[in-house]
C-alpha cells in the first residue's frame, strides 16, 4: 500500500513539474513577443513606411529622375 502511495506522489509531482515548465515556457514566449513588438516599434516585423522614400531617392540617383512634361 505504501508503494502505491509513493507512486501517486511521484506522479503528482511530475505533473506539477511539467505544468510549471509549460507555464514558464508560455511566459517566456509572451515576453519575447512583447520585447520584439516594442523593439521594432510597430507590428509587421519592423518594416517602416519611410524606407520607400529612401528607395526612391536611391533610384533617382542611380537611374535619374523620370522626365515630366
């Protein structure tokens, strides 16, 4: 009877340990996503709208501006 009790205690400890580990993993994932969301400053993996202007300036320098008449 003592053996069965010991096994049940081990099972409950293991389940608790796995549950705590999963919760810690979820917390770390959420912290990671929060950090990167604030690091890049906006959703969309950090893509900024201002880069289009810089690309147009680069295109103008390399290939010249299109003639407007």
